[in-house]
C-alpha cells in the first residue's frame, strides 16, 4: 500500500515526498482511513511506529476538504505530555504544512506566557501544546476552543500518569462542538484511566491496536548486567562505552542529581556528555537538545523527561543506568534507539535497588531475561530472593504474605495491670514475666 491509496489530499502527498519512507506503517494504514471517515479513534502502537503522521495527516486532510467551524478558533489541537514530545510533534506538523496557507504554534510550559498570548492572537489554525499550559490560557481567556474540529491526545496514558486528568477535562469542556472529532493514542489500551476518559471525550470510538507495547523490538539488542553497588555500575558503564562503536548514546538515570554527577564523571573521561533534567527552563532544554541533535555532544544523560518524544536517528545505544520506576517507561526508553529501521543496542544495569523494577520489566515483556558479564567486572550480586509468606503453625498464611514475620514486626506497647507495660510484637501472645520490676520514679 502507498500513501496515495489512503485517499489523502494531493498537497499532503507532495509534502510526504520529503520523508525517507514512501509506504505507510501499520498504524498509519489502519488509523488514517478511520480518521478520514470522521470517526473517533482510540489507538495503540509500539514506540517508533510512525503514529504522529497517523493523526497529523487526517487532521490536515479534514481541514483541506471541509469548511472551518469558526474563523478565529483553531481547527486542530494536539496535546502531548512533555515539552520534548510536543516539540517533536510540532516539527512533524510544520513539515506537513509546507506549501499550505495554514499556520501553527507551539504552546508549552517554561516559555514566556505573554509571548504565547501574542502568538494566539494571530489565530493559528493548529496548536501543539502540553495540557497544563494550554489550560492556563483557557483560564486567562487568551484562547477559545468553541470551533475546534479535531482534538488529538498523544501519549494519553502518560498524560494521565502525570496527573493531567483535570486539565484534559477542562480542555474537553471548552471544545464541546458536537461535530468535534477526537483521536486518542496510548501505549496500551488496558490503561483503566485511558478508557475512563475515552468514555467521557469520545463517541463510539474505533479501537485499533497495532503490535503489542511489550512485544520484543526486532531491531534492538537488549543486554542486562548485574551490579553490586554504584562504583560497580560506573565501572561497567565505562567498559560498555569503551567497547561500543556508538554514534550517540542516551543514558537514563533515576534523579536529577544523578544526571549532573554522572555527566561530570563522563566529561572527566573526555566523553563529551551533557545533562538534561526537568528542573531546566525551556530555553535551556532547547539548547541542550539542539546540541545533542547536532552531535556537539555524543552522550545525553537524562531522567525519564526524554524517554518519549526524542526521534534522533543517530542514537545507537540506550543505557539504563537505573531501571525505571514505571514498567512501561522501559519500553519508551529503549525505543529511543532502533528507530526507522535502524539497529540499536539497549543496556540495563541492575543493582539491588533495581531488582524489583527489573522483575516487573521481565514480567511485562513475558521473557526470562538473561544476564551478561564483562571479564574482570563480574559481581557478587546475583539477585534477591522472592519474599516468602508468613508461616503460622507450619502453614502458609496467604492473607499476610506481604507482611513482615512476627519476629520483625514493629513493637507495640501493651498495657498490663497495675500500670506495668511490656513491648511485644504485633500478633504475638502476651508474655507474663515471672518477676515484675517496678518502674523507675521521676527522680531516677
């Protein structure tokens, strides 16, 4: 199937010639005809599947083929959970607007609010935004959505996980045109909140699932290394970088402080690393990403702020210095490499603190993940034993299998007659001493 077989406007087909790929991906083949038909859509696909064009193309096609609901209100609004993803989507939208009379604007947090008000007063036909900042503009009445034709929620699951449900509902209520179309994309359709908000915002949506979010990526090689402690992790990281023929690398850490510390260590080794974290303002983040995209720096050390929305072809390696807290983020982190048919390598360092996260990833992927070793850097840590349920009278107590045993339970004061107290473990039988000792007086 070719893009022309999807019934798209010829002006859009012309702009598609700028892309390296000529054939639609699976998600594009299934989603575009549904969206062109005007139906609401609830779709999922794995990262790197080309879903951005799956909603950008039908949104633009609809605008080219139909009359606007309003002369001043935007015709299309795309919401994304993070600034980085919003910027990435905005870039693809701008590419598809080439040669058309429509304009677009990017509205994200961290940038000057008044400058955004001025941009909105020019009545852009398309807006890409993060939900928090867009809700702020609605509250300040610098934007109205009464005539919105197409509402797109990209990475809906992530927006809900970040607590944006109130903002999404506020935006939905501000764009209540009866003919509005809503296209919702999520990493999984099994997300309870996604289904709840879809029921509120969509009208009998068509559900599409292309691939499985936890399906093994054939273009990405995954390796896991057991680590004893922080110094051991750093030693393995250094060896991996030494032995890899990488073009660019993204290293994921758990906290902002970790990004700064690890970046400093890598730069001491003359490895040209730069740090990105959520505490930077938008100008700083844009500068860092521009430098990384232009390969001024070969290594980007970041938190999960960059796990979605980065589409850089030269990223050959992703390294999980710390395993992610949320299982789905592993898939999105790894998906920063091996994109658009390229090969990639994903390396994960698993220490005692990462063990529970690793086991959750293993269960999510439905795989028994094996560990690799590096000569001279073999560790003593071999994993943690699963917690056993509490045993009572030789029997397994499944009701309390996640609680501590009686010996390790917290102490609780139990009152005795005549004012005596004795600490016993919660759940223990009361122990009566043979000889009582009087309490000390206040003077003692």
